[in-house]
């Protein structure tokens, strides 16, 4: 599969639809009728944006072959988590946003429900982008890692000339989550993130705090593993602020230390869980994506922690960061039409490779 | 499309799963996690039965090309009904029972979500069997009607050598619903239906009551139209029992009169809404399906009301009544793979013909 991005378009939910969605998301309770109505309403919202994109990129005379629609996840219960409930021992996942409405509006075959087949094969149903990372970025000569730094940081490792089976992918630990939480705390919610890493640059990393943080059990656990707010959310930050010497640490120092935690935990994860030569990971290029890729202080710390590795933003590979997810799901949609398995069992924990997605034919 | 039934298998929900489903069905409220878990649990239940059927009918060495899975409807809001709510002006429908689990278990491509495309095209998403009735039963020389007598009675009219556009289908009125409700009332719930029509045969039709009933506004309304418990459920029966001369009517007379209502309303519907010659419908053969086809008294009354029309149970056409729905959705699944539109816009009210279903490829 060869990929060329011809354009992308992003559209936020209308505020009222967004509120309705937040109200039904697990662990919420809801009326079944509201879920049913939202399935159609979200589908119409997606359909409208897809129709605009098709019109802008293809005009009146041509159509794309396929649209991929991830859908809006309203509940995701991978096997491990579901096993802890009394109700069910199998995994389950539910995305809404009726693809029939997208196919109807755009007159384009639409693939959706990408996570179900992996879950049915006892996988976690996530992450799904490692396969697209493999197709997009595997290089014949150079070992690469795609490091996404969102709330949580996750890495896809692509050995030189590697096959799908050779891909390693897991959550390395916190991305921006701890940094953002400190910023929100110190600005009383007026700021959501450390723009460009400016506050971290003014601060000073508190080494004893950092040394304690990097001993977090999640960071030592072997992959496959996924992190969330349970590990690095508000509780983590509030515990830090309550610690003995907290009063002597200035706000910018906390932010700098949180930034160092992200950089350090990424570098540590590479040394622990990727192939190494000497004590360094076998890695030539690091491609960074996500909001963290716009944090210059974080990137500087990462460069210090991983000497001799070229760090580049994904944009230099012809894919703007903002388009990465859309590119991935367009690729997954085509893989479904071509009946190419696109889960990576070693990454998701599935029992084997499966074809992802359900195809709604254009009417 | 040529159809040959090679076997069928029916399996009831396990009681606990059935209870969980009844608890979430609209207009119920529920937890989003429970709906998500049920999507998987119902999928596994379907998958197990499908796997048994595949094993019994195909053995170890062969597989069918496709499985059709209607799914369990937990909410159906066709456009007209949704227009009456403040939340949404579009139709919506939600079936659960993850087809990825059926495809996984059986290793067979599975088509599901048949109603969405018709709803997206502003149709009612129902009924869908008129197209399969057309494919199965349209005859070059004889005009036929397929009269299903379930709770509600619905008819598909197939003119001789007709095309899909020529098909007429609508709910004619009550099927067994009024009869069953009287039986439940008089037996205090110990009996659910009039087995073979034995009680109706012992009773006497109360003509003034029947004359009042057949003036019900639903019966006079032009198709397309659909009936439900709102029209012919418990309320209808309780009003009848409260009427002035009710005390002089014996239980079996009520049951006989309810049976006559079904027969009469079917015959009236044909004279009103099907093509007629003189005052009789242009109809050579009437093929009856559903529980009502096993009510001899009802069939006798229907024969009296429709002289010169041959009435035959569907079983004589090689399709046991119990297999009819399964045959229909197998056909609809194949139509989806072949990209054949299978809604009938004249029947569902959709803006045009659309391909029904979403295809989950075998893994």
C-alpha cells in the first residue's frame, strides 16, 4: 500500500452534540432511545464533514473508493478489564456514528467498527495505528520509532526492513498528562498545557522527585501495556503536591520535572523494552507526533536522554500531525476492502491476525 | 437469485440473557457499559448457534459464503416517530449482537445492520421481507399474496410477472394480537393463544361487535402503514370488555369475534388497497405464514371472506414457516454482497433503492 495525502479537514462536534455524547459515555447511564438517536446524529455529523472533504478534495465528478470512519467510542471494555466485572468475561467495545448515513450522504463505501474483530479474537482492540505506522515508515536500512506524545505517550518501533510481526508497540508512560495537570493546577484551570514548553524551560528539574517518579511500577512493567488517567492523572499530581518538601518547589519547577518525567520514561522504556546494543536502543530515527511534538523543552530533554538519535517531527514526512489519525483510518479502511489483516497480534494480544472493519456499501 | 433451503436451526436466548435484553430495550434506561457488554454477549450467543448450524449443514470441510444476522433490535425510531420528539428529526435504529463475533467463530463473512441504509434514506427501515417475498414467490401467471399473521397481520402482494416496483406491502391490521389478548384475559394468563382455533370454533361471532370493530380508523387508512400494540393491544380488548352489552357475551364468543376481525380486516384490506376486478381483489393464490397459519378457524373464515382464492400454507412451497425469517435474511445478506438494492421504496417510504447491510469479512 502506497500512501499520498491529498488533503485533510478537521471539524469539531457542535457543542450540543458534544454535551449529549459526554452524557452517555461509560460509565454513565442513559436511555436506550438516546443512544439510538445519537448513533444517527453522530453519523449525520460525520457525514456532513466527510461530504465537505469529498467535495473539496474530489469535486463533483470524482469520488474516493472508500471512507474510513472510526466512530465515536462510548465504551471500551478490553478482555482484561471486562474479566474483572461480574457481568462478562469477554471483551466488548461500542462505537456509534452510523456509517450508513456517511455512505448515503457521500455515495462512498464506508468502513467502520475497526476494533470489534480484534476484541473478538481476544485482543485489546487497541492500538491499531502500529500497522499503519509500519506501512508508512518502515525503512529498509534505518530503525525507526514513532513516538506519539498525547496525554499518554505511546511508541511504535519499526526495525530496519522489519515485517509486521517485528513491530513492537506499547504505552511508554505519561505524555502530556502530568504536565497539563500541573499547569491546570497552578493556573486554576485558565491554562490547559505548557505552550511550547516555555514554563518548563524557566523551571529547574527537581532530581529527587524525578528519581522517585521514574520508579513508578507502570514504567517497569513489561509490554504489552496501556496506561491511563488511573496511573498518571490528577491523583498522581495531587500526591506529588502533598509530599513533604513540596512547599519548597516552585510551580515552574514542578512543570519542568513533569516534562523530564515524560522524556526520561520514554528513554528508559527504549532501553528496557526495545532491542539494545551496548546500553543504547537500536534506533536511528525518532519520529515524534502528538501535542508533545510542539513542546520544544520536552524535545530537548528527549534529545539529551537519547544521544545520537535523530529526532524529527512527523510533518517532515509529508503527513501533518493533525492528519495522522485520518490517514491511519483511511489506510485501515482500504486494508479491509483488500481483506488485509491489519491488527498486530503481538501488539494487541489477539489470538491471530484478523481483518478489521465492517463495510457499508455505497447505496 | 435462486433459493434452496438446506436446513434450519432455531435456538432461544438463554433466560438470563433474555432478561438482560428486556431490561435495556427502549424505552428503558440503562448503563452504557451494559449495552456494550450485551453487544458482545448477544453476538456470542448468535455465533454459537450459527456455528452449530454451519457444522450440521456443511460439516468440517465446507463453509457457506455468507451469514446474515438481523441482530437484536433494542430501539427502532423510524422518521415519523422521531419527528415527534424534541431530540431528533431523523430516523434511527439500533440492533446489537456484534457480527465480528459471528464471523470470528464461524470463519464466515457476516452481513448485519440491514435496516440502517433504508432509514438513512428516510425510509421506515421496515418491512424488509417484501423484497425476499418478491424473489421467492412472484409467479409469471398468477397473482399472489403472502399473508403473514403474527401479532400484527401484514401482506405482500405480488402481481403476476411483477417487478420489484410493483410490489405492495403493508400491515392489514390485527393478526393474533386481539385473539391472544382475550385468551390471556379469560385464562388469567395460563394460555397465550387459541391453539388451532378450537375456542373460536366453539364460539359464535357477535355481529354488532364485529361491525363496530371493522370501522377502526387504522383499517381505513391508506398504506403505507404499520400497526402495533397501540392499535390492537390490551387497551383495545379492555375497551371491548367494558362495552355496554359485554356481560351477555361468552368468552368463546369474544374469541370467535376477534378471529373474525382478523379474517375480515384482511379481506377488507385486499378489496380496498389491492387491485380489484369487480369488487374482488385480483388474486389467485394466498400464501399464509406466521402463527395464524396454524389457526384452522381463522383460515376457514378467511376462505369464506375471500371466495375463489386458493389459500395455502407456506410450507407447501418448500419453506417451513419457522425458517421463513432466516431464509429472508440469508437472501438479504447475499443481496448485500452482490450489491443488489433490496429495500422497496414504495413499501418503506425510502427516497430510493439502497443496498442493505454492512459486511464484516471473515477473519
